[in-house]
C-alpha cells in the first residue's frame, strides 16, 4: 500500500507541476503504462485508475479521452481479474460485489456528463488534485 500511495501521489504532483506542458504522444509509453498498471492492480488491487489516467496524460493523451479509456481499460482488467480469481479461489462474496458494481454502474452517466462539460484544462487540474488526494489518503491510512 505504501508503494501504491507513493506512486499515485507522485503522478498527481507531476500532473500539477506540468499543467501547461504538452507531452508528445507515445505508443511505447502507453503500452508500458498498461503493463505496469495491470501488474500493480494484480499485486495490490488498487491504484489502477489514477495511475492509468495520470499516466496517459503524461504520455501525451488529452485528459478527456484519458478518462474514458481508463474506464474501459479498468472494466476489462477487473473482469479478467474476477474470472481468474474465481478460477483460482472458487468464489467471491457476491453479497458485497453486486451492490458495489451497481453503484459503479449508476455513477457512469453523471460522470460521463461532467467530463463532457468541463474544459480540458480544468479536468487535467482536477485529475491532478484528485490523484494527489488519493495518494495522500492511501499513505495516511497506512501510517496512521
């Protein structure tokens, strides 16, 4: 958890300190990011969304498509993780999984609407701040 918290915090800080900078898009960086984020998701279960969204921005992707791509990628990654977990362990707590999935599903429409209405620069700033908060909260939870 310390590792994920520090990594997410660092990405948020880099986004904030490079708000006005435009990175050149690189497929190599995006593929590396996908491998790195999926590995982290597999070992820790967390940090995927902020890592992938922030990483895409730092790899040259605009913030709006980065949010949408992250949602799709995280859904697919979680589905594969769920299937593998069930194959290996046999079952999950469906009583907990179903309400969490329903809440996530319900939040998608207002989230997509907000992302479509906010300017790219404000969204990038918001992503940076939210990423810093998530990384900091993770570290605080670990140490306090």
